[in-house]
C-alpha cells in the first residue's frame, strides 16, 4: 500500500513537471499585451538553419520577437 501511494505521488509530480513545460509557450505579445500573435519561421538555405519567432498581429504593434530575433 505504501509503494502504491509513493508511485502515485511520483506520477503526479511528473505530470505537473510536464504540464509546466508545455505551459511555457508564448501566448501574448510582451510589447502590447495582446494575445493575437502568430508563430513564423524562416529557413536559411546557406546555413540550413530554421529561425523561429513570433509576430504580433495587432495593427498598432506588429513587432517581431522571440529567441530567433535576438
């Protein structure tokens, strides 16, 4: 019985960890606060790398942001 409780506790902790990793997805523009954003990607044929970034679809903002735009 004790092993079953420990196993359930470990499964619950693993579930929270996985859920928190999924939750870190960008859902809003950090510049204007609107949630109307779009994920974009650009492929560089010379290096073979794909750059991912986000673009705000708010007409007053329109900024591009994300790790790929540093």
